[in-house]
């Protein structure tokens, strides 16, 4: 888990079908964060099919099969 402002946070799930041009991250503390995909150029360049091939690592990092960059919970919260 990621320690952020006295809270342990992790990622449970991603969803790109919430709103056009945005992605939702469902956190372990029950919150849902919606961020614009434009803030993540590597993710924005992925096709719809490639965006479906994501993985969560250690509850706090996520990545996609098509790119080598690893993102964290803190990356989502900076937006």
C-alpha cells in the first residue's frame, strides 16, 4: 500500500468507460478518482484494446502490456 497523507491507498481497478477522455481508478479506501487521460500521454496514445490490457502491481502501481512505464497511486493524485 502507498502511504499518502496519513492514509494507506491502493488501486483495486481501472475503468476507461466512465467518461470520454478520462479514466477512473477505484481505490482500496472506497474512493473513485476520475482523471483526464490527456495528463498521461503514454496512456492516451494507447488504443482502446491496449487500454484494456492493464495490470496492478503491489496494489499501488499499474501499467499496460503495450508500454513499459509504471504509474503509481501518487501519479493519479497529482492530477
